[in-house]
C-alpha cells in the first residue's frame, strides 16, 4: 500500500508520529460514537475506519523495524499468559 500511495519514503519517526495522530482520531471516533461532543468542523471517520488507519501505521512501523507482527503478537501473548490481571 505504501508504495502504491507514495508513502514508502517516510521514516520510522514520521510513521510513529502519524500513528499518534491516528490514535487521537480513534479517540475522537469513540467520542462521536458515544454521542459526546466533538469539534463540529472535524472530519472524523467511524471507529472501524480510524482503527484501520492505526493498523496501517503499525504495519508500516513494523516493516521499517523488521518486526514480524504475527510473531511479536504470539510472543507477547505468551508473556501475558504468565501475568496476573486485576480489574
């Protein structure tokens, strides 16, 4: 996708900053979904659209860092399974 859209030149730092921006847009979409006030001039997509954008940037960062996301998720879950969770 990045090559098709001419974004492959972005650095890992630029991608991380864009991820942070997209995370904010997820929060805004949740506010909108929950009928909380948001800036009426703000262009906010659905929660699903904004989460997809987050996933795109996560994948871009993983690609630049040489991280296999599927393996990273499995490894992290193995660690999480040994933890105690409180609510």
